[in-house]
C-alpha cells in the first residue's frame, strides 16, 4: 500500500516539553519525598502520567491512594509551564508543510491529555493542517501499546500500513511499529547514538532534515 497518512507524537517532537515534564514531576514528587535521577526519569519517558506516577510510587513505597492527586498536580503544572515556557522544536512547520503539500492526512497521537494536545496545536499554529488527534490518557493501555496509533488511524480513515509516524521516545517507537506503521524517530541529541533506535525505519537528528530522499526511502521507491 502507498503511504498517505502521517501521525506525529507531541512531547519532545513538536515542542520541547520533556524538560518541563521533568521539572513538573520533580517539583510534585518532592512533596512525596521522591527524588528521581536523570536516568530514572528517562527510563519512563513516553509513559502516561498515571503510569509514570504509579511506577515510581510503587518503587518508592508511596501509598496508591495518592496517585490520582499527584497525577493531577503534574498535569496542571506542566500545562502552565508549556503555555509560558515551551519552545517549538526545529522543523515543525517544515515537516507539516512537507506532508500537507503531498495531500497526506495528518494526525497527532500522544500519551498526554487532550488539554495538552489543544494547547500545542494553538502554540504551533498547525490547527488547520491537523485532521485528527488521539490521546491515550483514557485508554486501558498507553504507549508502548499501539492502541493510540490505531485509534488515530481509524479517525483518519487510514489503514495502519499506509501511515508513517514520527516519534522521539523508544516507547513511542515500539507503539508505532506494533501498529504496523513506518516510524521515523527523532531522539534527543544526547540519546542519538543509542543502538535501540535501529528498530525504527529511519533516524534523524531533527525534523528539519527530513526531505524527498527520506520520503522515497520510506515509500520503498
């Protein structure tokens, strides 16, 4: 099947929000006497906030009864931080225009809540290009489970094998590949040389670098 759909992750790909998630989580976790190392935080990148909190509360022996409270605090904090501090990643408008000019259907699929999707669409100004969005927040499973990608493809009336996804996290990459989509990964520069990115169809250092040759490679031309 020919590719006709592109689906983008959001955090760390379209906006530089991962440091803000880290900042919000660190501030909230201090209230529960939890201090994560950078490596610990990176190990759970791409999980939904609920799963992120559940994982570390279990690890540090914090009561399950406090999970929802902490989750809501982190989301409220990060939405405020993104609105006032987040920067748009290099190449966002380039990549959106690239696929828009090819008449691709364009979607967003993220572990983050709908409020963040709406905020990022507003901040980036890509609303008129986006045909559908999907959030894994209320799903039984988030990334690396493929459901959020499958849901987005369904909303776009696209078969998964005609979709190419763009991700920055390993959990997101696994979700996209499990959905049987092509996947382009754009890792954080500090993680670019990790061997695990070989699971992707293509690895880039920036969205800005994507061009016709990369598209032809993905399309099998």
